[in-house]
């Protein structure tokens, strides 16, 4: 889930490294890379690397190598107020990452309150009872912190920082103060200021960005109005303008409570001492009422093809095809990552070769399984060269998907997909902050912080047959959203929807 954005570059980087080990099976090579990335968390090195009995063929599928034995050790406890605490101990570098996830995102916003989750992310950095306005970052900068930030998605809101190991108490104090007493500081001036910041962010990244509102048009078409994913996380200008400070305070009281949050502390810690500090700073925060965030999967089933025609003041036409697919970690989710890889990852991939290299009608093409907590979408996006036809591009996309449905991909294609997926899972774990984030992600989305082994297995188990089945099952020609963006002078750069129909 959500680990595939740098897939192509990671794939190329890994392949160049693996070329140095031509006689070693791919799974074993990635295991060695994992050992470098996460050190002692690698449980065992496969015998194929230690003493291969026979030279492994470069084309040997990953599934024929011994399974990767990679572990991300942790301890999980729950405070009396309901706060989940996950500890990961690693003494290789003298830093500690503190990462708090609140289990609330834009999916949990009430009608006509779109953008509250993101607005609150901004409010959380402005000060709390014991932290003056605009001093949160100053405390951490003076302590030598790095990677201080927060983010909001449809499914969760997170806050994180990495500090020198001797500054753990400071990070915990800051996080606990805003969890326990943000409303003691929040006032009309701060609220109005941050609402303007969010509205400006919307203008800059959506309303004034090329193709910036196309995703909103697609979401509105694929998800019914009452679906939690119908709205964009950034929020609407109308709802933000209508918001009042008391509305925001109510949102905080419901969702920003210890029993709706998970704290991960990862790095150079003594777990007993860390638990004592956590109890000191967080243990006195009162438990809140049951927040009841949306957790039940709400997968959409499309029954026909819908066409969206969009005008935008852009130079190049764009075609985007979107299907409704299973939620993250559900059966088929990882196989659809494999489909995306076969179609568009690398210059030899099927759609890149035909659209960009052979016919030269496209500037770029990408495919992506956008895994979500409640539901997902699979997108193929083609940016055409000037004057080229979206209809021709759609025909070629349909032809290549039909070929994949009729005939399984080759072993080499699936091998590359496995390499890319395993690279995306393992290489980022070199960073202690990435490990903290991953533990939180698995805890919420897979309900198990220790899901790493099973996540790896999902991709080790990719086969030509499972990739073919995913394409056949989830990418039907007659049940999808087809969006065509036509360059139009004078139209909004972000796009203007002309209408949708069957």
C-alpha cells in the first residue's frame, strides 16, 4: 500500500546492484540488501547466498529462492487511557523517531465539513497550553531534530520527528502537550490564519495546477456522494469558509483522543526507560469517548463505463482510465501492483513500449494500484503528445490489457515486478523514521504492526497466473471511468468538467 510511487527508479537501482551478484538467486540478493537496510532485523540469510550448491540462473523466479526472513521487531503496549504504544529498539545510530498516528482522515468528516482533518493538521503545529504560538518547530530545531512534519490522507493523520536520542523527552512532551491541551491555546486568530493557509494550499496545488481537479472529478464519479472517499482530503473552499472554531474544537474532542491514536517510538532507546517517559507524558491525558472512525471496507462495484470530458488550459491532452478495486491488503491488491508493473514500469513495459517508444504518440504513461483502507482504484494515465488522439491511446490500452487477460505475462515480467515490489518494501527501512511509519501503517491498515513478513510474502507469491487473474477480474472494459482532458484555451488550468454519461 502506498509504497509504489518511486517504483521504477527503485527497480532500476536494485537491478544495477543485483548485477554485481550474477550467481546468486534474486531473493537471496534482496535479503542481503535487507541486511544492509535494517541490520539485525534480518533474521536469517538464505542458504542460497551463504553457499549455493549450483549457480542460480539470472532468470530464476523469486519464488524459487528461499523466502526472505526479514523481521521488524517491536513491542506493543496500551496505556490505561487507550493510547497504543509501539516500541522498536535499534542502537546503530543515536537517533529516535517519534511518530503519532491519529486514526482519522477525510473519510471521517461530516457532510459539509470537508477539509477539517487537513485543517486540523495545520492547527496542531501552532501551539498548545505550554507551547507558545509558532514555537513548536523552534524547540525541535534547537534540539537538532530532522524530518519534522505531518500529513493527512483519507484514512489517517500523522505527526513525526526524528531527534537525537538524548532529546526523546522533548519530543514526547511536545506531542503529549498538543494531544492533551491544544484547545487551551486555539483561538479565532490562529484558526482564521490556518484556514487561509489551507485555502491557499488548495489554490496552489489544485485550483491553479495543470490537471489539478481531475482527481476530484474521478472520485466524484466512482464513489457515491455518501462514500467516505467521495471527497478530496484538501477540502472544499465552501466548507472551509463555513467552518467555525467551535466546529473544529468538536472535531478535536472526538478524534484527537489517546484512545484513537498510536504512538511509535523507534531507534536508540532503552524500552523500559522509554515506557516510563511515555507514561509520564501521555499517561495523565484523559481517555475520550469512542471516536468511531470509519473502518468497514466500502468497495464500489461499477456496472458500466462512464465517460468524463474535461476541458483544461493545458498543452497536452490526457487520458485516464480508472477501475474500482479491492482495498489495501485484500486479495488481489498485490497482484494489481504486478499488473501495473507489467504495463508501465520501465521502458520495456508493454504500454510504454507501444505508446511512447513504438508509436510515439504519448509523452508518458503510468499505471498504479492506489490502495486505500476502505477501497482502492487502479489507474492508467496517458499524457499524449501534442495533437495526438486520446481515442487511439485508449484503443491501445484496451488491446494490451486484453492480451494480458488472454495470455499470462512472462516469468521475466513477473520477476521484475517482484524485484520492484520487494525493493519498495525493504530498502526504505534503512531509515528509522521509515520504520516508525511502517509500524504505524501496518498497525492501522493490517491490524498488526508485525505484518512485514506477510507483506513480503504477498509479493514473493506473485505468479504469471495471479497477475493474469487480477487483470481479468478487476479491469473489465465495461465497468470503469474513462476521463479525457482536452486542451482548451481559456478553460481553468485545473480542469472544467463538461459532463459525464454512459
